[in-house]
């Protein structure tokens, strides 16, 4: 294990240096792939931080279908780690857990989020993007809604004051808070709050998540995890 970790760390450092100097995409394909492996391992080690003190339990499998098909809640997609990526599990972090404490309430609205939105995001005229496929924005919106959601807690509203001269119809803008983790770790006292994903990060459509009768995507071969669709052929 130690030797393997040393090799991976060495590969990661070398891949990062080569990527900064040359660029992985400019390398011959085998070297480019090797560089990507090193970069990936470095990112996993330093940019992914688990908010779980122990892996969350996966729902009990009542049939053997999960061995050959994906489930609607994303459980058992990885048979070795059944709860990975399933709906209702926690969001991880891209920064160390100790740095994820929320801002004090007094600082939360400074600068005003409405001002940030209108100054940075509001488009008063069409801005063409000649190098981007027109479907990209729609695809991103679809996938963002499909893969993760914090949910909303309408019983805890954040009141954002309307900036001077803004055309919002009321004096405050009420934004629902993010729901608290319904199953916090009792032994996690002194750690930042955790939050759960109401969706599954496993690729599927919203209809597949809400309608169990939607034809599933099945594994053609459990040992290789290859996938094939079970959708009936068109008549």
C-alpha cells in the first residue's frame, strides 16, 4: 500500500509538472492518458474531502435486480460501495472540512446577493457566443438539475434587502434556506454542518428517478459493468 501510494504521488507530481509545462493534450496519446491518470489521482487526493465519518448505509436490496440494473435512487451503482452517489447522501467538499464553516450572519448579505446577480449575471442585450454550441446552455441546465439539489427549507427564509433603485416588487427578497442534514453524526460535534443531495449523481433522467416503470439501463456483464438499455425496440 505504501509503495503504491508513493508511486501514485510521484506520478501525480510528474504529471502536474508536464501538464503545466507542455499540456497533457499535446502529448502522444499514451503519455497523455498517463498524465491524466496522475492529474486525476492528485485531484482525488487533494480536492475531494469526505463529509462522512463512516460510509452511510445503503437501502437493503429486496431483489437481485441491482446486480444487473441501475436503481432509481442511485444505490448499488458501485457494488463495492452501494451508497456512493445515491440520493439522500451528503455532499462532499472541494476544500478541507475545517475551512467550510459558514460566514457569520452579519457578513452573509455583504455584498448584497441581488446586486451581485444584477451586476454580474444580468444581460441587458444579447451577447453572442460564436464558439459555443447553442445546445450547451440547455444541456448544462438539464444536467445541473438532474444531478444535484440541496432542496429548500421554506420555513427558514433568508431576507435579502432590495437594493436602492432595484425593480424587485417588494422591500425584501425571500430566499429559502438549505435544509439541514436530517441525519447528522452525533460524534461530529465541533465540525461544520453537512448537507444532503436530494438527487443521485448517477446519470439518469428526472423521469427515471420519479417513475420506476421507466425502462432501466442494465449491465450487460456484471464483471465488466458494461451497460445496455432495456428500452423496447420501436415497432
